[in-house]
């Protein structure tokens, strides 16, 4: 799934909410100034690593600023599951820290189509949308029993926006924290049952459970995220997935890796499905783990543009761009309990050098397997990509100094691809305290997982 825009129905739904609350000129006057102030304040709190307090205005400002990027990001992550047929169309979902609805609405449009934003690969009618409407929603595409856990005022925004979803997307909002959420109270459920969202008689911890548990930009806000994840796995279906997303900045992205490692490497239930595959059996990484995906910028949603247009230079010493957020950059982790991995490849001592032992190979040309864990990180000069094999304790970067037909896959392969390197030169970079894997005209790089 790829999207360059927020679906028109979602844009209209948020515009309608703004008009209902503040009037047709919501972006001007006191209401517009209050919303812009709220955005500036929660951005400042985030940078200072302070908790955000949600009142009604902050919740709406959060939706205006953050919802589009969250909406887009979740689809890219879910596509890693649909490519393997691991996201059922009849599905039970728990959305932890659902906020104003970015992940929920991204999930909805991914499954149901919403203005052309779906994954597009699962229609069984040759692309005909007889049950669809002008919004592009295909009512037959899926059946979703959706449960949101959200204690803040953002739940009111979610409640309003989720009214616009397909009739087979059946939502229930639980206005509580995940620590206080009672899993058993929602029952095992049946996505094909129109009363599933209100079911409460079954034991979720038995053979059923949630097919998908989403943690959208919330784990970094929890006091005990590992404990919360461990509990979630108790209520995950045997073939279900836990999907966690976080912003791409260093603190939250590396924090996600720490949580992932605590649950997957130190526990016995979870396997990393994507993107940070463990290519060596029984090996675990301990490097910084600052890894995130970057996708195409969104087209600026109309509501962000209107809020920016209403900016008055007397409000604050910032540019109108401060209210536009179209970057789609995110860290993510997909965990499963059945041992499935996005790509099945494993390294072999007979053929591959191990990153945990890279110090033994400095100045040598070697072969190895690695996962591409970044976009091009260079500001200028030679292209630079983070690489990991799941054993590394120190950062490793593939440095492309001479592109050729033999190594073109290094640049062309997508984030998360497994790459086979042949005849790559291993060097130590003392300035960065990292290993450089120098890719030149003598180096072969093949993407084992496709480009």
C-alpha cells in the first residue's frame, strides 16, 4: 500500500468536525489561534520529552497535525503482512492508545479501499466495486471487529471520525488506559457477527484473541511498555500480529528497539517478523538500533493548509509551515507468536561473516547477509545505509563509493530488504565509532527479497 494523500472522505470528516465545533471560519479568529497554539505547545512538549495533556482543543490540534502521517504510516507496515497473506480480511483488532484515529482510519482505508487508499491486491471481482460508492469504499472487502483503548479527549475526535467508516467496520471505544483495560471484558468475538463489538461472554485468552494489536505512537509514553506488550501477547490469536509504530527521532525509535529486544530476545513468545530480522540463530543485537523507514511526503491536507493560511504573524514567531506535517517517517516493529518472519533467510558460518565478530575482519573483503535498515543517510558525497544482521553490537553502515550493475541493489532495495554482500571491504570508522562496509566496483550486492 502506498498513499500520497489522506482520503477525501477522511479530510471531509475532519473538516466537518472543525466546522461543527468552531464554525465555518474555524481556522481564523480565536479558534484558529487556539488550535495553532495547541500545536506549537504539544510539539514543544514532545521535544522536551514532557507528557502532553489533552484537552478538547489539544485533541483536535493533534488530529490536524499528526493524523495524516499516522494514517499513511500504518498502511506501509500492514503491507508487510498482506504480502505474505498474514492479515485476514475477517479480523479482530485492538488499537492501544488509538488517539484521534490515525492508525484506525489508516487500517480502515487499507482494508476497505477508502478513496483508492487500499492495498489493491485482494479484490476478488476483477476490480469492480459494485458495493462501493463515490468514496471508493468497498463494503464487502473486509469485516472488522475494532476495539480502541483511549483515555484522553482524543477519544471524542476518534468517535466522530470513525462514524464515517464502512458498515462492516464495527468500532467500540474503551475510554480507559491500557493498564486498566480488562481484556476479558470484550470477549473472544467474531468479526462476522454484527454484535461482535459488544460481545462479552467469551474468554479472549482461549483459542481466539485479537488478530492484530496496534500500538501507534504510544509505547514511548507508557511506564512499563514491556509488561504491557507481554500482556498483549496473552490475548493475541495464535497467528496474530502485534504492530508497534513510533516517530523516527532517535529517542523514540531507539526506545522502540529496546522494547522490541526485551520482548522478543529476552522472552520466549515473540518473534521479530519485520523489519529488524535476526539472521543468525540465537544471536541478538545490542547496537543503538536507530532505524526508521521513510516514504514519500503526503500532499498537504486541506485542513492543514487552511490552518496555516490563518496564521497571523502576531501570534508567534514561526512560519506557517509549522502547522503542516506531511513527512512520512516512522520506526516500526512487527512481532508474532508463531515464529513467522517476513523473509526466511538465515546466515551461515560457512559463507558469511558475522557482524558481532566484525573486528576480526577489518581491512578484509568479506561476504555477509544484512538487512537494509535505513534510507540514504548521507547529506552529500557517498550514499550511506544502516545495515544489521541481528547480531551486531556496534553500528554498521554500507558505504556506496562506486555504483555498478553488480551492486545496484544496495540503493534500489526497499527498507527492510535482506541483502547479500560479496567481496565488501570492512573498515573501522574511528570518528563515528562504527564499521563501514565499503561497496565499490568489485562488490556484488543482491537483494534476496526483491526490490
